[in-house]
C-alpha cells in the first residue's frame, strides 16, 4: 500500500511541471547568492528561503481546492473484487490527484438496515457530485435486477443510485456519466455514457492513472460546455 502511495505521489508531481519549476527557481536563489555574499549573510538568506518554501508548500496543500467530486456506484456484495480494487488503488489515486469522492459504504455510522437514512445520504451526495462512476462486471450488468432482500448484510442500492442520478441530477451525458467495464463484457455503445474498458495487460496502477486521466478530461469538457452555454 505504501509503495503505491509513493508511486501516485510521483505521478502527481510529473503532472505539476510548472509548480516544480517554480520551486526550483526559489531554491536556486540562495544557491546563486552563495557566490556573491558573505557566509553569515548567506546562512540567513538560506534559512529564510527554506522557511518560506516550507510555508508556501504547506499553504498550497492546505488551501488547494478539490478538482471535482466523483460518486462511486458499485455493489460490494455482488462484485467484491471491485470493492477491493477501489479501496487499494482507485481511492489512493483520487487522494493523490486531489479528487474528492463519495462512497456511502464508508460511513459505518449509518445503520445498514435504515433504508431511509441511506437513501437520504445517497441523494444528498449525488446532488454535490460532478461525475457518476459505475462499475460493470459479470454479476452487475446493466438491467440485471437483484433485490435488496436477497442479501444478508449490506442492502444493495445500485438501482436506486442509477435511477436517481439520471432522473434527478442530470447525469445524462458521457462527460458526467462514466462506467468502468470489466474484461469479457460486450456492451453496445451508449451516447449518454462513457465506457472505460479494463485492459487485462495493464497494471492496476496504470489503469488507475488512466481512469483519473479520462475522468479529468470529461470534467474539463463538461465545464467548457457550461461556459459556452
């Protein structure tokens, strides 16, 4: 887990080329001053710049805004392998790239049998989300019906999430409605949904980065459409 956190961190830094160049410029100032000022003055300048750099970095981390918010829709009961992948890879990638997400399954304080409370939480967070992301596998195919009463633990709210997101909150275009499709599942193209197909030859880490890239591109296009409209 720690290894992937480091990988995501460096992947994020790779995208922040301008920020890195700015920091290098700041660091180069006291180094350059070394050749023109006395040692004692140099120490003061170096310490001051280090403090300034640390303060600047801290503020950039504390006050940076979330890029956008992703609503995760998946059935932990029917597709446990996706639940593990989302926890071990995708959520780490979201955090590294400063993307917010919502998954009501993390909120253990909600009584798992309190259907009204869970539906209210789903409704509230769908209203605050920018992208609706669903996961498709052999046991969670479109239009396959499974009832909540069939399960012994978590009730399954996938159908409720799908209907409410589409009917109430306008997740009706390929920029804000996305689905990740497991290998071996053939889906007919749908104009209102953008499908990201899993490549079996791709590592989990690279796939998570590809998901981030495609979600980001969709969100940017959505913002462009809103500005033009």
